[in-house]
């Protein structure tokens, strides 16, 4: 029975008038959302908290005429006017129905699971894409299959799931094509870029082309790195990828470079998109050009000179400040002193309590030092836990020492962070203009040398002295390039034991050690970090492959049973064009079975792979080399995201092992990891096993290989040979 249509004044039916009112209201809401989003971007760029910083769902709400909103069960609570009108004509009311009622029977359960999955996200993070096969009468066959992009919107305690829709033909197989359709719907006032899991651009909208100055054909197939401005350091991009991989989204201000060379400021959000199986299928980047926003553009430009964590001037600001001083100081008697400050006891806090606590400590340190200094002096954070104070007009040594004493006094009281009482100190080195150097580089080097002396001798404050020759301070980054030639690098081998009753040796991990003639045993984490930064990791890594394979041959000649040798590989090393050839030659020269060589890639690095990295991994697999994921559990990625590498094993991170004896949660996590490995046919190795109880729990859960101090500390080649013979 049809519903009677009532006449309405002014022409048209009541239903049609209501539809027009709904369209008008929706247009007003879109404009309101646009202004609100712009206001939020300005606030957050100034360091103020805002309810949401994600551009993507707001732009799609404004651009897409096809979307509905549901709760965590899939019950539709709102729909866009066009979609509501279309369904009202064809299938009856849309609001109040469940998404599961709108699709064909095989998809009903999937729809309910997707709504629940997206709503359960801890914050508005990654998006999920799926294909809907609609049921019921629709205007055309083209409307029967839709692509949907699901995103969570959180307003206080209220969580809603937005389903953005675009028609798709049944034969269309690429999810990226659907995302291209979404991208091109967005108003050209904003830019949208879609990239595949390897970082290659697959589509852009006209707004992105307008902002960057590139045509779509010039961007598609390229990497977004082509837009890099050079204003952001490696730490910025490290934090960017860490946040994106951990949370599924990154949002903030970033400087890019147009085709013509001009640097411009963007508000950008990058959203990870998964398919229904939880695999990453793309990254969608949405951009707002902040270069022409009136007074706010000056504030945003200042962000280029600020440390985002502490709000202090950054290294770039300090350098420009010193350059101005030296330009004005020529032929004058201007006074200036530099204090180079390095925190004590910060590294164990950051390593043991995590980066979140470490960041809060740095913020508190910055706040205390800023309050202890007169406004006329510049305090800058130049990296990590290092700060520099530029003292202008300090003509007497007593003035400089008094400032150093105030800084030490400010840092002395305990800090109460996350219900913990923490204390840090500082080593301060001082160099003065004219007395210790007449140019910026010399002055910075001498202040750094004085700081090193203060740290070495346990002093709170140290002035540079002519006797502090730079040769007294080991230049580890420089010396690392000579360490191989001087035979200061060696390999040690940490055993990996099977969890059977005999605790037989499955294999070993080769670890580099460096004995420096002045510094002694250098912390491996320190020199590996230096090697990564300087590029020395490439020759060091190639040497480790050659030496490790040579040692395997020597063990075989000594009658030792063949075991697996694991070697860590960094992205920089993997991307070296000679690396695969080096591995192949080492295997052939020593006549080794490639299956005995295992290359370990950290979980975080694997998640940052680009297409070329995967090709290099495939080349190693073609040699027969095993691939392992190291430190699994750090980035909380699903194993299915990593399994595109066809890995042979993964190593549970030590942090997931250390609480096994006392924590039911820790046991549940490790049990889940082991079960996933078994289900996927991947060998699971537990790292950081230090006690019999930990080994017993892991064995009961089905983990067949353990590594850690309980299995054995790193030993020499002779020590490992003896261990294998004893077992």
C-alpha cells in the first residue's frame, strides 16, 4: 500500500520540501565543519589541544553525497540527504536499519564485525575498506556493488562509525581505484594523495596538484619524498613513522617544497587503510595549505625554528642566532659564551620507562632551565637530551659560572612523572668568544669538548681549556670508519637453544663488538646508531656477513654440527646495491647451505618498507636465505602485515618475556604470539629469556626456541664450539 502524498504550499510535495530543507541543512553543516576544522588546525599548530585533528573524515563528509553513520552494532543513526532520499524511494527508511540488513546474506556477519572492529579502536586512527554487495531493489545494476571506507569519529564518550560510499562495478578489483574515487570527490581547496603500502603514489586530486605545482602524471608512480623541503631531520621522520605504524594515523604541520622550489607549510594527516583481513592496502594523505592564513601563517612559520616537544628554539634557530652574532661582532668587543648541556641518567629512564616518560622528563627539564635563565639568553634543544645556552653580554667568568650554577640548582629537585620520582643531572661545558674561539664552529666544538670533560670527570661545570685537546676525546663517528681496518671489530655469538629436554643448540645470533683504544668497549647500541647515521653500517654489515659465513665454514671443518647463523640487517644496508651480491659471494666462497643463514629485519623497519626493499628481500629468498622479523611486538603490527615477506621465523621482543612469571597479561600475549606463529607455520624464537621459569612457561605454550642469558651469554667462536660439543 502506497503512502498518500500531501500537497504543500509553494509547489512540490511535503517529502520534496523536506528533502530540500535537508539539503540546505547539510550544506550549512558542511560549511560549519569546514570552519571548525580550520580553527582546530590553527589551535593544534599552536600547541593547544583540540577534540580532533584528522582531516580525512571531515573532508569526506563535506565532499561525499553518499555516507551513513552507524553505532558499534551497525545500526544506522544518520545518513546523507542524497543517500537517505535514494533509499527512501527504493527500500524504505534507512535510519533505524542495520547495515547487515542491506547486504546479501554472506556479508551480514562481516558487516557487524567491521562496525564493531572500527568502533573498538582506542582513538580515531586507521580506516578500513570493504566492498558491499547490496540487497534489494536499486535503481541500476551499477548501484548493487559499493566500496565503503569505514572511519571512527569520537566525540567525548560517544563513538560513531562513518561509512563513506562510492559505486563500484563488480569486476573492479583494485581497492586503490576506489580510494582514487574518494580522493577526486574532495574539494580542490584541500589536497588528497593516495599511496600504496610501499609508499608509491597511486592517485592525487586537483587540490594536491594545485598546492605542489606538479601535474597528476608527474606525481603518480613517484614517492612523496620528492616533495621534501629539507627542513625536517631524521628524528622527525622517525617519529612520524613510529606514530603512523603504532596508531594508524599521523597529524601535524610539515614543510614541503613546490615544483618551483618554494617551501610551503601544510597541515597534513596521513591515515593508514586496512582491508577486511587487517592488511595495510594504502595510506591516504590529506593536506591543507597553511601558507596563506593571515596572521596565523607567521606563527606557523615560526614552527620551523621550534623544537616540537619542548617548544624551545631548535638547532636551526640557534645556528641563525649565532650567525647574526658573529656577523655583528666583527671588529667589536661583543661578549658571548656558550654552555653545552648534556643530561645525566636520562638514557636509562628513556630506555626502561619508555619514550612517553622520557618526553615528559625532557619537557620538565626544558621548563626548569627556561625559568632559571634571563630572557636575554637563548636556550635551545639541539637534539636528544642535549641543550645549548647562548649567553649574550656575559663579560666575566663569574657571570657565566653563576648561570651554570642556577641551571644545576634548577635540575636538582626530583621530578614526579607518571607517579614516579625521577632525578636527572647535567654535565655543562663552557666556551667563551675570543678566549676559546673566534668563529661559531670552533666555539661549539670547544663547548662540546668541555662538556665531555665534565662528564668524564664527574664535574657539574667545566670551562674549555687549551689543554683539552680534541684528540683526548674519542671521535667515535670518525673512528668507526677506521675500526675494521684497525681490526677493532669482532663478532660474538649468542646461542639459541631448543626448548627440548636436552636444550640442544638450534643456532646463534652474530653480534658486533667494538673495542676502541681510548674509549674501551663501546656500547653496541651507541656504535650501531652511529653507523646507521654515518653510513658505516654498510661496510660493517658486509664484513659481518663475510666473517660470519667464514666462521661457519671453520666450525664445519672443526667437526661441529651445522647450525643456523642469524645476522641483523638494517634498511640502509639492505638498500645498498652490492648487498645481495655480498651475501651470494659469502655463501659460495664458503660452500654453505643458504638455509643456514638467517637475515633479521626489525619489525619497525619491515613496516617502513618501500617496493625496492621487498625486491631485495625477494632476491635473498631466491638465494635460499631465511628471513626473520626481529623484536616482534614493539610496533604492535599484525603478523599478516609482515607476512608479505614470506618470513621463516619471528623473535618475540624481550619486553614481552620479562614479566611472564608474574603477569597473566604477559603470558596471554606470548601465548597468542606463539599460537599465531604455529598457525602460520612460522618458527617462534623468544628473546630475553633469563630464568628457568620464563623458559618453562614458553615451552608449555609451544615456543620451541629461546635466546637470552638463560640460554647463554654472547661468547667467542671458540666458546660456541665448546658449547655445541658439550650438548
